């Protein structure tokens, strides 16, 4: 295996594209400096010429708006699945982090109330355990009575809609309300409008009931989101999940 000593860092590395960038202008087809040194040089150059580069970039964007827009549109068209998956992963991660942060803040701001509720819940471990079992049985019974469905939460002030799916019918709406009232709902746009307009501005309703099968519900939720978007309806749903994208592809 051929090797080469990088003139910048002085380290001998294998002469291949893993360690050196391609450069068709050079005899060997590779750059002189290794990848690490190229990145360092690029970073240093950017820091030393930041204002100049930003100004140049802004001027280019200003003078080539149509060209950039066309290029972006082509890229989105050719990489639709990749962008959807990337977007789903980003929002799933950011929503989890945001929800955890809001829950922690809610606990800090409501410590006394939460502790009082815990005390009222049962003074002994046995009583608390018995109360939890009663609650679990009640929810289990309610779950069997509630329909599996795709539902919507409509903001009556601006007609913006949140689409969801559930095995638990109206109990899912109650869970939404708990999170919204506690100011830690995962959908920050829905939370912001709830904080601004209040609970009375939102209406929950079932769009359609389905068999109690999670994949069916996820697929029908995705279809409804796509359908509503095509109809020009304004949605709170930021993106489809990776599972939903795959289900749509499999059921084309």
C-alpha cells in the first residue's frame, strides 16, 4: 500500500481517498494535505475571512435566487424519502428533549402541589400500590370500551388542525389536555396556540374508527395528513414518522 507524509502535519498516511481528498488537477488525483489538515486550513481561513465570505455568499444568493431555488427544488424532488426520514428523526429527537425539559420545569414549579397529591394518594406504600392497581384496572376497562380511531384537534380560531391516531379513543384527548395544561406538550406549535387562546378554542373529534391494529392506524393517520395537506388545510403536524413513511411506500 502506497503511503505519503502530509507536508502540513508530518504524519505518514495511506495514499487513498480515506485520508486524502480527490483533486483531478493534481498528478496523483489527490490533494497534497491530508483531510484533517484541509479541514483545519478551511476552518482557519473561514475565521480569518468571516465577514468577507458572508458578504460574498449574501451577494451570490441575491444575484442567483432563481438558480438556487431551482437547484433546491430538484434536490428535494430527488431526495424526498431521505429528507422525510431526516426530518422525522430530527423532530422526534428534539420533541423528546423538549418534553423532558418541560416536564422537569413543571415539576420544579409545582413541587408542593405534586407532593400533596402524592400524600393524598395514600399515606402507606400498600395504599399507594392498591390505588395504582385500581387506576390500572379502570384504564384497562376504559381502553376496551374506547374505539381505535384517527382523530383531529381543531383550533376554531384559525382552523389549524392536529391529526393523530389512538387505540384509546377519547382517553387520548384527555392525555393531550393533561400535557397542554401542564405546558409540556411535544408539539410546540399546538402548545403555543393553546397557551395563547385557551382550552375553549380547541375541539376534538373522531375522523374515522378502525380495527385495533397499530400499523393500520399509523398508515391511516399518514394518509389523512397527506390528504389534508393536498387539500390545502393548515396542520400542526410537522412531519411523518419513519414508520409512516415506510408504510406509505409499502402501500402505494
